[in-house]
C-alpha cells in the first residue's frame, strides 16, 4: 500500500541533508545514533504520508480505472487498519524527532501539516504538485535539522532543489490522469492547462531545480565532484523529458520511477564523494 520502493526519491536526500549539514555546521559526520533516529523518522514520515494519501483518496482511487486495484478500494485493507498504521507511523516520527533535538520537535507540527494537507490539495488547487514538492523536500531539511539542530541558507537551497525536482516529475506523472481529473473536478496542472503545457511547466520546474543545486554548490564551496553529479542529474532530467510526449505516455513509468530514482542516488553519491574528498 505505501509503495516502499518510492522511498528512493526522498531517503538519499534526507541522508545528504544530514551529512552536508553536519559537515557545514560542525565539520564532521553525524553520529551513529543520529543516523538511526533520522532513518526512523523518515520511515515514520514516509509511511504515514503514503497511508494518509491512500485513506483520504480511497473513493477517488476506487472510481479511477488506473487506481481501483489499490489496497483500500480493492478491499484488501479496511480503513480501521490503515488508521492504526497511520497512528503508529506518526508515533514513530514523534519519538524519533524527540530523540534528536529541540528544533526537530519544534518544527514537527509544520512537517505533519504538509504530510496531511497534500492529499487534499488536488480538490482545490492545481498547485498540488508544489505542495507535494514541499512535503518531499522536508526530507533533506529534516535530515539537516536532525543532525545539527540548526538551519542555514545551504539547507534551504537543498530544500528548493528537491522541491522543484519533485514538483516537476509529479506534473509529468499527473499527465496520465489528466482526462479523469478534469471530468471529476480534480485539480492538476495537466487537467487545467493540457498535457502539452504541463510538460513545458515540468521542464521549467526542473530548470529551477538545476539552478538551486548549482547555487547550493557555490554557497557551500563544493568541488568538481559535486558539480559533475549535478550535471549528470541535469542530463537525467533532460532524458526524462525526452521519454514523455504529449501524445505518447507509454514510457511514463520509466521517466517517473527509474530516472528519478537514479537521479536521487547520483546526487547522493557525488555530493558525499565531494564532501569526503
């Protein structure tokens, strides 16, 4: 139900935020105990967010031919079971934040707000993709705060890089439901402006993401290994857009999952490699 494999989008950036934050702020790697609690916080946040999305959207999913086989519409799970799972996941997030530092606890209500509100945004705004971007981008910001107990300009540049990258690929993903969303009064950029314009918007969001990652390197004083990773990631985004055409969405799964999963790992490996060097 929670698409555990989609964790590949956010988890590498959460770890990157923790490592980069600790090195920028303290000149060292995070402690083992910090790694453990940051990982558990990510498990709690990611699991609760996905389960909330499935519970809140269960009626919409049941009416959509593409999603009617998901766990709740298909009667594989009932709402009570899902709500228990959500409560347990949020409890894990709360405990993990408490074990890290005071700022993590202080910012927790803001994180939970976005975990919950995202699933409702498609009911009233086509900017739901931006809200999802904010929600996913809280992963590196949370990693940074969890490891250091502070925030800095570098943390926000990493945040915006992930925000625009996520929003861009979510616009691409939403193209497959453009007709359904429009006919059922749901909001998305593809349903509001058409698939062709949506793909153009996704390109500009990814340009903004690339600029944010470059800016992060400049402000943080990163080296050539980091920039190599950013340019490879930029090439991946270009290739991702080449796979999806307004009248041909047959390669959307490759563009959405495979390419973006590779991008997050590339950014993590090259950024950490640069920091270690």
